C-alpha cells in the first residue's frame, strides 16, 4: 500500500490542499508531509511557507 503520492511538481505560489486518509490519521503522516514541504520549498530557494488549517474536513471524494 502506498501512503503518499506526489501528483505533480509544486511551484512557488501554488495553493494546495493536503489531506491524510482518515484511516491513516494519528500516525504522524501530516507532520511528515509538512516537514517534507518545508524542506522542499527551502531547496527551491523559497523563504516562506504558509499553512492554513481549519476545523472542517472535506468529505472523502469531494476534492
């Protein structure tokens, strides 16, 4: 089973949504994804990354 798939290269100023499958939550996957994103944008020469989080979650398949 694959835990993550990179669909396309991320570019500066991209607006992305990242969701951890409900069955995989509580395994620190979100933290690992954020750490990967931080390191990735640093390698691109970016000096800032913004995370916006809400209390609501999209229903599965809605995105």
